[in-house]
C-alpha cells in the first residue's frame, strides 16, 4: 500500500513539475519598446532585403520620396510601419511619394521585402528624401 502511495505521489509531483516547466518555457510576445528619438535619415539605399529605422517618436505627417528599380517585371515591394501598425505598403516603380501619419507610439520603419538580383536586372529600393510636417 505504501508503495502505491509513493508511486502516486511521485507521478503527481512529476506531472505538476512538467506542467510548470511547459508554462515557464512557452514563448511569449515581446512588448513594444518605447521610441527613442534620434537622427532622421535623409537618404538610404537598400540593395538587399532590409529595414531603415526612422526614430521620429512623435505625431507627424511624414513624406517619403522613394525610388524603385524593377527586375523580372516587378518593382520593389515596400512597407512603411510604425510599431506593429502597417501605414502603407505597395510596389515602387520609378519615383513615388508616400505620405503617412504617425502617432509617435513606435519606431517608424521602411522595409524592402522582395530583393532580386538576376543580371543584368537588379531590384533595389532607395529612400531619396524624407520630410516631416
């Protein structure tokens, strides 16, 4: 009888330990960090998939002058986001002016998502100017 109670206590303890371990090791989303103001980029050249951070950290209207070079019939796909909010996304062929309104609750980013290098074609995204109003 004692042996059965000992096995039962061991099983319950092991089960509780494993349950607690699973909860402790489960991935949890990271909270958005605060925005830290910094110098704003005037230009940026994205020759590969990547991101340009624009640490504005305040409410504003932002005008981005973008230029894209196409490859295989498609221009670069760009996304402008603030924190976890997408403010604009689209294809950039030639020169394009993009206007967005920021809230100041996150870092503003310009992301280039579909790089392609197939000589003699090379898909790239360029930030040619940035105005804050």
